[in-house]
């Protein structure tokens, strides 16, 4: 029996899934950075994070603009991109946006989950995130709208007083008289990837209710439920591509500064640390149990296995066993970049821990073992149920320090019509 796919989800479920996949991007970052800090220290972590986001964000920002038809050199366009950016999951990073005119705007964060994660580590880490990393990466995102765009702080952490709200406050301006920003150098290395060059879909909304695009003025209280089901399905595809680009950009940032083996190790542990928590969240948000059908459904909806025109994965229920097959696909054909799937094939013993983590997040009695590939598959696995609860994977426990692990979205539904 084949698991229920994204194509079978209703509009409200799709909106929930978009939010979860955006938050999964935060968990990816939190899964990786402790290992980067442990290997290289705080300052080098900042440099690596800058290259990671600058390598991916201009590319995926333009893709979403194209998908939803809101490209243009205005602050309205810039702010719409922030609302749909994997670096700014709604509510967890509660961006409040105000367009003043075509070339001026302000935004502030009423809640910053990333700050909540980092504040306990001390002011030096807060400055690295909110100053060292934010300055170049905000501009890299803004320049995808206009090379004349800049984002500058009014105030930002460390907070004084300690409970200051909003957490930070910024201006966004577009001024054609200033020197244009060049395309970020890291993005030039990510742009040729197969993931970056997947065709951007055209939303065929037909008579489906909801927005098929985002050509209306920026809605400061945007809810994913505003979009139609067809638009949400294609937006999910783009969020998954954002994840894929960030993984490859992180690997590249580490490899260029150090070596391939270190980059492989950190990105493999990132996969393991984030996979289990994302599975847990998907299980809980859809109210699933630990049946084989529920396990298959979570795997089918896991962003690590998306989009399906890039990741060749099949998931089937065979009796009490869930079978996972990996077929030839673009994710395995990236000529110069490493992603989770290519690591899995190159080092199935080590990176296979991520699959254990993924099924553990649904049912802590489950692990995976290799299965016989069929029909041209590259590799295959099946679930195995243990008599005892398997201990939480170490990399999952390390990632759980993020407040994103237990974050719950508030009521965000709107009347669907």
C-alpha cells in the first residue's frame, strides 16, 4: 500500500505543512551549528553561517517571487519574500512588517525564536547572530529584490533592558543612488546546482478557493490558509528546495574553509539531528499514531524527501513493515555539491543514522535495516520494530535545545473561501 501523498492533503492541512516545513529549516540550522562551533569556535561559525545563507537565499527568494507573481523592485516585494522565507518561519520568527512607500519600510520582531535559543549562551553569541551574521545575510536576501535595497537596524540585541520588546527593529530602504550590491559570491557556486535550476511551477488554480498568487498588496497578517490548495502545494515544493539549497550551501561553506571529510561529518549529523525532531512534529501536528500507515505518512510528508522531482523516494506499507526505496534522481546527480541524499549513498552506515532518527521520531521502538533494491533502485530500507524503546539519538538530543523543538503555532486558521 502506498502512503498518502501531499497531493491528497486538504487546503488546511497544506497550510499546516507549509508552516512546519518552514520551522524545520530552523531545526536544520540548530542541528548543524553546535557541531560547527565544536569544531571551529564561535567566530568561524559566524563566517560559515554567513556563507550558508548568502549562498542560498538570493536564489530561493527569486524562485518564490516567480512562483507567486510578485516580482518587482519595491519594499512590498521584499517583505513578501521575508514572509515566505525558511529563515523566518511564521510566529517562531514573528516578523511584523510595515510598508511606508515603494522604497521605504520597517519591520520588527515581536518574538524571535532564534534569539530565545541563543540568549542563554551569552551576549557574545547574541552579537554574532544579530550583528555579524544578520548584516550581510539580510542584505543578501534584500538584493534579490533590488541591488539597491538595504536593511539596517534601529535597535537589536543584546537587549537592554533584558526584557526589551520588540526584540529588534529594522528599516528597509531601496535607493537607486547608492552603489548596487553584487550577487553574493557564495550564491554563484550554488546557482548552477540541479536543485536551483528545477523549473518553477505555474500555479493552475482553476476554480479552487483562495489566492493562486500573491499579487495583492503585502498582507502584514498573512496566513498560509489565504492561499489556494494548488498554490500551497507548489509553495511546499519551493520550501523543500530552500532546504536542499541550504544543505548544499552549508556543506560548501565548510568544505571551502576546511576539508571535505569535516563537511561530510557535520552535514550528516545535521541530517540526523533535524530528521527526528521534524518527524515528531509532523506526527503530532497531524495527530498520528505509531501504526505502519502513520509511519509511512510521516515519511511521505518529511521535507528531507522532497520535492519528488528532485528526490527519487518511494514509500510503501508491506504488512507491518514500511519500505523506503531510493531511485536514481537529480539529488544523486549533483555534479559538484553534496546533499543529504548523496551522503546517504556515499556513506550508508554513518548517514543511515538519520533514517533511524527519522523513524525513531515517530515511534521510538523503530529502526531501519537495509532491504533488497528492486526495479532499478539505488538503495532500499525497511523498518524493524524493537522490543524495547530505542534511546534518543544523541544528535537529536543536541538539537532539542532549540525552542523550535517544542514550539506550537497558535490558532492561525482563517475562514476558507
